[in-house]
């Protein structure tokens, strides 16, 4: 009897890939002999490095020749003759990969336009303030019949080399001040106010991608503290996760660094501006705090995702007391 061959498809952003690793953890626990492959978009593959449960990573280049590469990817998928395909994405292109994969069992969300061709479709439920549903719970619902209904945290695997790269002496915190979306990003002035309230002797590392260097440098220069260090653009995702793992606290927006913290069970304080944790993207670490505005705003949340600018023009959801942000560390 051959080992079960499973493919997981998640071609969205890096945070979505991180959260989808809960599927890998659970499937590998229930089917230890299975060969689990993961299909993602080019640029996100580094986050799955060192994962002992993943057999192969399939990389789809969506930026250049997207549909030509989609055809090639479909050929790859069909040639591997998977037993089970789990499509976490709700968009047409991944529906094509799933529906025409030749796979015996195809599982995906009902919101995918080609879900009528799947062997099993699962209702995709967005949480509300009254009934929050985490993205990990949504994802795990896809494999509940293959496993069970229990929650499993996402997990990534920084190597010993990653930990050595970021090894530091003394107590430190990290701040990941950026977000792709304006309305999910706490303004720099608020991060400066929070930074000023941290213990004087504490090292503060500013982390993010290359595109975040100017913002992190602005915060560093404006902080007036010598022990604020800008590491934006200098660390890989797994090195960033290793740094976060051993921090006293990690301060983040509703963005990818939040999910990095969850996936290594690092202490985290997550600031939510225009979005709310009930949508499904809150922290999962044992030591975690959510900070939101105390204002009663009828416009919040203004959408599932962020915007390039505040739809109302006032961005009052970012009116958050800096003392609340650092409370988890200073109280």
C-alpha cells in the first residue's frame, strides 16, 4: 500500500501561508507516513524551509506569465497523482488547479467559483464580534473529516543557524511597525510614543522587509534612544521569527509578523486599527495581548482587509493610547 500523497494549495500572502501550516501539522500527526506537498506563490517558499513534515514545495510564479505558468503547474500537479488535494484559496485560478488535478479527493471552500467540481466543499465562515472564527479554525474545517475538530497552532521551523544569526545579550523587544495597508498600520508617532515608554535599558529591534527600511529608520532616528536598532531588510523571515521567539515582547500590527509570532509561540502584543481580531487573524501565542481603540466608532471595522487610506478620512481607529500598547510589558 503506497503512502498517502497530499497537496495543500495556498497561493495568497505570506501570513496566509504561515496560518496554513496548521494543516501540515495536523495531517502529519494523523498520517505520519503521508507525503505532504505544499503549493504556494513564488517569493513565499522560504517560510517553509526546514519543515520536517513537508515533502516538496511547488512554486507558482504569479507575477510573470501567470497563466502560462498556471498551465505548467497544473501539469506538475497532475503528474504527481495526489490522493488528497486541499485548496485553501477561494479564487478561480486555484480552483482550476484543484478541479482538474485528477486527484481522487478534492477539498475546498464553497466560495471558490469551481467548488462544484470538488469532491467536498466546506462552508467558508467569516467571524463576527459575536461569533469570532479564527482563520486556522476555518482552514482546519477542511480536514475535519480526515482528522478531528481540535485546534492546532501553525508552526514554522527556524534553524539553529537562524537563532545564532540573531543571538543577542540582554533583554530586548521587537517592533514591526509596517503593514502593506495604511489602515492596518499604527502611525509612526504612536510607535514612537510606545517606544518611549519601554524600559530605558531595553534594546528595541525594528523589523520588517526592505520596503520598510525608511519607516523603521524614521522611528529609529526620531526615538532619541541609542539602543533602538533598525534591522529592516536584514533578516530572513525565519531569522525574524527566531529573533521574535526570544524577545520579552513583540509589538506588531495586524500583519505578517503577528503570524510569525503565533507560529513560534512568541510573546506578542497585536495592535488592530481598522480590522478586528474576530475576522480570524488574531494572535495565537500563549502570551498574547490585543490592543484596539476604545472609541465607539460606527465605521469600524470598515472591511475585512486594509485600505490605502481611511475611507472616512479621519483614521480615528488608530487613536490608541501608547500606554495600552506597552502595558503587557511594563505592568
